[in-house]
């Protein structure tokens, strides 16, 4: 029993001491979404969804205000909205790229059909 009397407090002290060092590094979420927005600009996502980008920029300003006023719930909500909007912008860009590919394939199909019709006409 004596061993537990000495080991248990030592374990508790070790746990408490290591817990204070194990805290996560605080991430500035405003900077994080600004980096994501910058990446969207770099990848030319802006052309796919200019309206959403302007909304995102306004929401970032609003997020900074919420952070300064220490409105945590509003801040976390608007950060989540910004991240969701950035995902929408990315998906719009991907949709536009797929539509361009589809248009190219349709044009290629029309050209192939014309060539096929010409060849069938030559056979008859």
C-alpha cells in the first residue's frame, strides 16, 4: 500500500505537468481562411464564382470584427460559412472545367459524325 501512496501522486504530477505542455498551438482562423482565399485567387477560381468570392471577402471582414469583439459563437459560425463558401467556389470551378470538357467532346462528336456522314455518302 505504501508504494501506491508515493506512485499515485507522482503520476498525477506528471500528467498535470505534461498536459500543460501538450496544448495545441492556437491557429488564427482568420489567417487560415485568408490563405485559402489567396489560394483560390492563385488557382483562378475567382472567374468561376466572382459573387461568392466577394461574399467571402465581406465575411472575412465581419469575422475580424467578431474576433475583436470576442463574439466566439458568431466568429466560429462565420468561419464555418467562409470555409463552406470556399468549397462551393472550388466545386463551381470544377464544374466549369467539366463543362468545358463536355463542350469539347460534343464538338468533337459533331465533327466525327460529319466525317462519318461524308464517308457513308462516298460509299453509296
